[in-house]
């Protein structure tokens, strides 16, 4: 993908004496970075939705948006639905290129303008397909990296074929692509440095322009690897201090659940997202920055615990508690015979969803979370932050339960009393192990006991 240079404006006052109490404190402010989204090829008459949501500000200041047309086909009367929205629309009323520019502002500084081109063609003509090699990635040597060309598209709806090639790689690297004609090939970097990989798609008639993705590989400390998994620095250091052997076991497991997941930053859904409708909850709201931070902390903990040696041991040791009578009929997923099968189901579902969850938050206060096939999860705002007295890890355990639903596991019975809070089904089995007792999941569930894995690994 393109790299954008940015400039930092830093104001510094230097004095030869101590600051007086009435002297103002001068803070630094970084110029925000605009991101106008990916090029598109559409049919004439299509309503095009632009996406500036990946624009960013280093200080996390709220951004305002200003979209303009740099050029349009001669005679076009295209206009924006709302030029100050993060997702404005316009109708591509004529054939040709629409070059759209975006500038964002943090209230003090404005970004450099960036542009995106939307190409409109008549339905009687063949449109050139658009390749999208996905976002740039960071990793470390020995980790399998999954590439993603699923956002490539053809406005005529023609099926696409994929051709990935390595443009450049560090000196001495012998890494190669696996599945280079698939939408999700993999590569295992073996040397630190940048790996630049190109994607060209073809609609059966014409090749797209190439799009590139850069994988930056650098040696990483255990703390950095845990943070890459999703843990925050406090939890990462706590684990290294108190559970070093388990940390090494998790980090060395290249088949672990949630491996290759990108940052969650782009996975927080909004009420207007069409997929929110399936939850039938009119109290779904926008995520606040603090709630995002709290949820990412929760998710990072779940990612570690579900791959931990203690979870694997407890899962396999108590597998006889599961009762297939509650697994439901297809397409529900059959209950596994061991942890390896459970992990395979999870990884297959996550990969099928292109490693992209959509997380929703609601102001509802029912005490329930909801997970749906298709990597959709809804929690309630009250589940974030400090746990209830005597139940410090109940929300984390409940979200772990719901994540298994997003992979296709269910609990099915005409009488909920047959399975609720009983570890005879995968969702409650996982919930019991992580939040109640890894020693004996069949014990009555009491959240946050000393035998619960969240308590064992994080202590609070």
C-alpha cells in the first residue's frame, strides 16, 4: 500500500530556570494523516460510498473531514451527499475517472490532501478490475503471515483470479509464497527486513494494475510479541514475570487461535452498519475511545488464555463433560473430541471471515452478550471496566463463551435449563474453564475463583 509522509510540528520552550506556576504548559501536536480509502471501479449510475475512517491523529483528537472533487468526467454533475462526513456518497453519473481529495483536521492542524480515483464504466464495456493487496503488516521471523486480496473487485461482477509475486525481500531470505494464485496466500518471513509483495487480479479479459503490500519483519521481545497478540503492556509484563514458561508455549505455537489477527482498531462497528440489524437492539451505540481500550484489553486476555497450556490441559482433561445432544443440527458445528479439533474449527472460521470481526456495543443492560456466525459480537457497555464484586472475570468469561458462537458452536435444547451454566456444551464449557474452575469445570460456576484461568493468569 502507499506510504504517506507526515510532518510533526513541535513547539518547545527552553528555560534556564524552573518553570513558574503561572507559566503555560505547551503541548505538542502532530499533523493528522488523511486516508481516502482504496480506488474503485464501478458501473455508471452506481452510488459510490467513500471511506475516510482510516484517517488518523497521533493524539487521538477527533477529526473533521473535507472532501472535494479534484476532477470529474466532462459534463458530470456529481456531488457529495455530505462532504464533511467520514463516509460520503456520490453518484457516478458519467463514464470516466472521478478523482476525489480528502483533507482532515484535528481542530488545530490540517492534513496534507490525499486522493482516491473512482473509475466509472458503462455496463456494455468491460471495466478494469481493481487489485487490493490489503493493509501493510508487521511480524517477526518464523511467523506465518496471511495475505488478504479479498477487497479486490470487478465492477462488472466478473470472477477474479489472483496472482501474487514477491517484488523484493531482505538479502539472504529464502521465504516464498504458498498459494500465490489464491485470495489468501501465506508467507513465512525468515529474515528481518521488508518484504514487498504485489497482487494483480484478472477478470478473464484484462489485468488490473498491481497493488503492493509491505510486511515489515523485525526482532521482537516477548513483551512486544504479547502486545502484538493484543495484550496491553501491563498484562504482558505480568505474564512474563509470573508465567514465563506458559508465555513461551503460547508464542511458539504458530497454530494458535487468533494468530494473524490484525489490530482490532478497524473492527468496531457503528449502529448504521447493516450487520447490526441481526441483533435487533436499538440501543447499539458508537464506541467511545475508553470503551475501545477496555475491550481490547479484554480481548487480548482472552486470546492468551484460550491458547495457554493450562486451558489446553483443562479442555482435554474434562472433554467427557460434553454432550453431543446439545450441539444442534448442521450448520451448527459438531463438538470436538479434543482441543486440537476445537482450535481447527476456530481458526477455519476466523480465516473464512478474513480475520475481521465486527464488534458492537450496546447501552442495553440485560447482562447478556451475543455472538453470531460471521464473526459478529455484541457486548453491553456495562461489561467493560472493573468487574462486579465477587465476579471480576465474569464479562471476560461470557465474551469467551460468545466467541465460540461466532465459530459455529451452539447449545440446542427445548429447555434452556438443560444446558445453561452447565459445561455439557462448548460455549458453557469454555466459559466454565476460563471463568470458574479449570480444575473441575463441572463444579457450580462461581466467577473469579482461584481455579479460574483468568484469575490464575492475570490475578485481577
